[in-house]
C-alpha cells in the first residue's frame, strides 16, 4: 500500500512564509524551471471507479456536427481513488492528462487527495428508481481527521473538447488552503511535455497539441516544473511554496503544474475546466466556451435534460432495457451503467471502434515514457461481445456501425504496406538490398489487436476473432438490422474471405508473423498465449462457418455454402477425439482440455511456458472454454462430455495452482457466489509470492510467482450454460422455467456479477481470489484487482446474461448451428 504523504510543519509560520514567497516570486521576471527531464513517468491506477464522455449521435453512420447532438466532443476521462485519472483527447487511446487532483495544505500538513482522504463516488443523475442515467459523477473525499471535505462534479462538455470539474471545498479552518495539481501526459506519453503559465492559466504541450487549465475565478500562484524536482507539489511538500516558475523552457520532460484555488471562508465553489486542442488557440477556445456556457447548461446537455440530447436519451432509445430490469437483483443499476460504459468506449473519429477498456492494466507501475494503448484498442473478440450486448439492449445503430467498421481491421493484400507495424517487415526489405515478397500471405483473417484507426499493434492469428465478425453479421441480418442487400454486400466483401480462411487456412505473413494456419488449429487461443486445438476457439470457428454457409446460400453462392458447411461438420466430427482426454490425471480422467497442440489429447504433451509459469502437461490444465460449444449451438447442454467435464473444472481438491473455481461471500449478503479463473496455471496477475504487479510492458521474470485471478466474465458464461441446461431438462411440453428456477439463476450468477462491481458500478477484469501475498495491495476477496477496470467484456457478459434470463433463451445462441450439424 502507498504511504500517506502528510508532512508536518510549524503551525502558522509555514502559511505566512508561503504567501510571502509566492507574492515575491510573482513579481519576478519569467522564471524557467530547472531539473529536466524530471522523474520517470508512470500511468495511473487502473481500478477505475468511473469513466465518462459525452453522448453523440451518428449522421449517416459517422460522428458529425451535422447530427442532432451538434458539435462532437472527443474527450474521455476516468476516475480512480477519488481523483481524475487518464483523460483522452482526439482518439480514444491518446491520453493527454495522467492525473488531476487537489493538494491540501494545513497549518501542519500537506495532503494529497488520492492518498490522504476517504473517497465516495456517486452518479450526479439518477432516475426515479435510483438507476444512474448519465456518466456524470459526484465525488466526495473526506479528510480522515475531519478537517476538510472535497466535493467534485465531473463530466465533459458535449459542445467542446473540454472537461468540467466543479470543486466545492469545505474546511473547518480558513487557514487550510487547496491547490489543483495537474500531471499532463500530452501526446499519450509523460516524457515529452513542456509547460508554461499565462494569464493565471496552466498550459502543457507536446508539439502543437495543448491542454489548458482555467477556472471560473482566476487561479492563484500558478507554477510549472519538472515532476519530482522543481514542480509545485515537490516544492510544497515541506509546507512552503518557495519557487514559482512560469515555464519549463524548451527541453521536454515529465512536467507537472500547480495553482492555488481562490477561497472565501470555509466553503468555496469553483469550476475548473481543462480544454484540449491541436494547438493553443483551439484549447483556449474550448476552455473559454465551456466556462462561458457554465456548469448548469453544460451538465444539462451532457445528461440530456430538457431539449438537450444526452445520455438520458440514449438509455431511453434502448428498446430491450425496460424488460430486463426484472432479471437484475439491484433494480437495474448495473444494467444502466453497463449500457453507458459500452457506448462510452467507442472512438468518435472512427465510429464503431469499440475498445476493450478505458484503462492500462496495472497502470501505476507501467512506464509512461512512451505511448501505449493498454486496453484502449480493438480486439475483434471483445468487440463482438460488446456489439452483441448492445444489440441485446435494443441498440440497433451502434452494432451496425461497429460491424461495418470491422472491414478496417481485416487483412487484405494491402495490409502489410498500409496498416501494419511494419518495422520487422521493413528490416527484412533492407537486408542484402534485395526485393522481398510484399504480400501479407493468405488474407481474410482479422487482426489480433489494432488502434482504433486500424494501425496494427499485434499480429497473431486467433481463429475465433475471424469467426466472430461472421457470427455478428449473421445475427444482425437475422435481427433485421442489416437488410438482404446489405448482408449480401458484406458477405462478398468481408465475410466470405473470412470464412474461406476458416475453412482452408494458409500461410500468413504480416510483420513478424510467418505461420501456416491449418484450422481448426489456431496460432493463438482466446487468451493469446498458446497454439493448438482449443474448444472455445473451435466453437466459434464452427458457428462462424455454419453462419457463413447460410449467408452464402442467401447470396446464391451455393458452392461456397457447401464448402463452409462441410468444413464445419468436419471440425465438429473431430471435437471429442482431438480435445477430450480419456486418460487424464484429474478426476475420472475424461474431460475437455484447455488446449492441446496436436490432435491427440491423450499424450500428456507439455504446453508452452506462459507469464512466468513453466508449461505443464496439457492434461493438468482445465478451463471453461468448452462451455462455448453449448452457447453457440455446437453441442447440447446435456452432452455427456460437457457435463462430465464440470466435475474436474469445479473441483475444490485441486492444488491452488491448478484450481479454477472459487466461491465468494460478501458482508451483509446471504449465500456464496461462484467465480472461475481463466485456467489452471494462469500467470496473468500479481505475484502470489511478492505481490508485485504483472509486468505489463516487459517479459515477466521466470519463477516470479505471477498468478491470474478470477474473471467475472466466467460467472456470466456459466450462468448462460446453466440456463441452457435448465431449459434442456424441462419435461416434454414445458417450455418455460418456473419462477423458482429463474430466481435461482438470477440470485446466483446475475447477483454475483453485481457484487463483483466496485462502488462506481465498474466491473473489473479480475477479482482477488484470496491466494498469496496481499500486503502490497490490501485487496478484499471478491473485489477488483489492479487489472483493467471497467472491462467492456465483463459488462457485455452481464448484459447478455440478463437478456438471456429475460428471454429464457441464451442471447448469442445460434440454433442454425445445431440444426445444420445434425443433418
């Protein structure tokens, strides 16, 4: 745990000394801060308790000021530990601000808001049932000794690239002073900034990109400097602000900015605005316009009060949402927030680009010296989950725009030249000066991970990520979101090449990746760590091929329809012989493996090392991926191999390293609630030995004891399976579950997911399982760890589960799959 930074000084002398020093410094000529480049920069804490951006509507499938919502604001923010953390401007992954918080100076202390207060987070706008209906937040941070209280209201301006923060500062002693501390990261890194003061406003720049901090009353004693050396916070820590600097000069570095808030008496209300622009003039105009509109008008537009169009209007447009409230256990609070979170994590320059999370996992220990996207990027798998969840809510626009976006991240003949991280490719071209093959190899597959503008980041082949766009297109067609002409167009231009890749595979050559794919063997499974035969990947591949066969038949492409269905049936016929061991070392020895590198699940071959964990024999490693075979319709819920694998998966007798299922209790809540890890021997998490964070930006050290924890998404996946199994067990002629059966599912799986959410109703990637060293973090079992929060996939799985219980049918089930496989 981080230690408080409360520093004690003599009672009154420090306050007087500060004022004198500041007055004299302000009278000096411009001063340039020393100490470049400053301390090494890091990103901020990733356990977000809130995220936000304005709601914007489409115009012809794009974000445009010509839409009914008017000007498009391209600012996103996040909250953690009671303060504003990564704030993006431009593209959704381009952070410009690392952290903004208050520093409080008293007669004998200097406090940092994030470390020295107890924090509460609330939603500023809720409906009559207490459900949040906007991503505007009210944060209350209280001094642990009761000396002061900070209330902040945080949201963006829908008509400008600006963040608004209303600050209400209350203290019991008028001598207690509050400062705003700003830690920029302009240009998506923390090491290349310059900063300056002008007209009592704080500016930070990298190149022409600029952020400015202004206030509804002039800020006092503004100063800039290099973090940890000459910035205002470092200076103030001894209780006296001795040096004020007007500029950090021409040498870039890790800069920080500080200014005192003007105060009157023991309660002061002030509006801070952070404006962003591609040059200083744009940033100034954004901040000035927001201040001119004022708090009430900006908030009303953000929320959608009155004639304004905002987040309340988006929720009102979700036709599926009202009926779903009854299948929640919190009266729909997490449902509303999940809907808002998924829509908020879409880029506004590239409409439809749905990212995995507005966070950097383990951010506070991830270097910000260079730009990184973290999870603020596109994975077609996470993307599919989000689009299907939005469709479940009744959003018929975003999934369509998202589906059309996917063409941007599909491999074509031009990929290696136009899109990719081509550094390896270019290096090859320069060797011996001879021309090389420019082809990306076999095309049609979808890229592993990209920026929202399509720039390639990772180039592994994951067959489920190529199947899921086909599955999404099929679902949108069946739902009437895509008409016959539209689906025929997309079949020819995007989905047929993807299906051909799933049916035939081929040699891929993009960036470093030179690999022959022979489906259903995948180069990487859904956790991006192993190659081989994966039940979860194969479930998607079979479903994608059956869906492609249906689309081909609809488009009059009979030969392709036969090819795709034939491939799906061939893969299905070999599922059990290639992925179910008959002589495993666990339980009765008969169960689905997580993955096997060849098509012999009985040879006990070792898997690859992963995340500091040595590879173990494949027959020791369990996961719940085989349940996807039921979700997508490849196997019935009653299939004996599926049912027979549950005992091993859920066993509580396994060693901790191999154990997958855990149960959780929560104070004041009756019952136990289930959760599952990704798989046995998972190392994607904090060390159970030393408690250090996962080294997200470098290869983890061998034997470091890293341990992956429980992921809430698996509670959702199991809930879907148990719904399917309960329906399959109904007596002949009975089509609906009883109220008792439905309540059991809801109060086990839906409620568990709601309990995994944090105080801001954000669902994490992982929750603490109670195993190993916890001294560094002080986690509570069942609460989120420092991984990505909110994880879009977690929110999507929750939404889909609630919709499934509402319909009494698994939402993203494909009945055509079981129908065609049985013919």
